[in-house]
C-alpha cells in the first residue's frame, strides 16, 4: 500500500510554530516514527507553502500513483476553491486532516472549502490525526 501525505503552508515549521496549538515535535521526526510503525506501507511525504505546488502534487499522486492521500492544507483549507477542485478532479481518495480542532478555534477556521470533496475529515488529535487517517485507509 502507498500513502501520500501532503502538508500545506507553515507546516514546515511544526515544532517551532505556536507549540501550544501544534505541539513540540517537528514533522520529520514524527514521520520517522510513522514509517517505523507502518513498515509495510510506503509513506511518501510532500510539503509546500505554495498553493499551485500542492495542486500539482495532487494531480501527480491522484491518478493511480498512490492508494490514498492524507492532506493537511493548512490555511488553504479555509480559502482554496482551487485545491477543492483538484481533489474533486482526481481519482485517489483524500482524507482531510488537522492537528488542531479547527472547530474550537476562530470562526474563520470553522469553514473548510475541501471537506465536501474529501473522503472524510480528522481534526484535533495533534499529529496523531495523520496516523488515524492512515488507519482509515488501511481499513
Ligand atoms: C491546521 C489548521 C488551520 O486552520 C491552520 O491554518 C493550519 C494548520 C491544523 O493542522 O490544525 O495551518 O490545518
């Protein structure tokens, strides 16, 4: 099984960025633990701060190259019709994830442009949200 994790803007700063909300662990060390735990799954990882690059990655991964996409689109979640269109256009199922519980935060974070075109949404479990998304694909 192949899973692609795509992280959007500012998620390269995990571990440094607002640790009270996003925790103290950087994504690379979390990813090492995740890969060790799911050693029979190939987990590809891509991060970009640029909307178009995220769309290009969805297109690249979304037509048979991978079995499932775990997407944390960061703030683009709340703004990007273009990313929503890309998810709708591809064949591979996408699970939307968030580290924080976006529904307990500012009102602007309550709206997601992408939830409706995703297979499901996991939010609020810290970095474990990504693992839960992988579990959903495994099942
Ligand atoms: C986030 C929540 C978004 O509102 C925010 O813009 C992020 C991270 C999360 O993982 O909790 O960058 O997607």
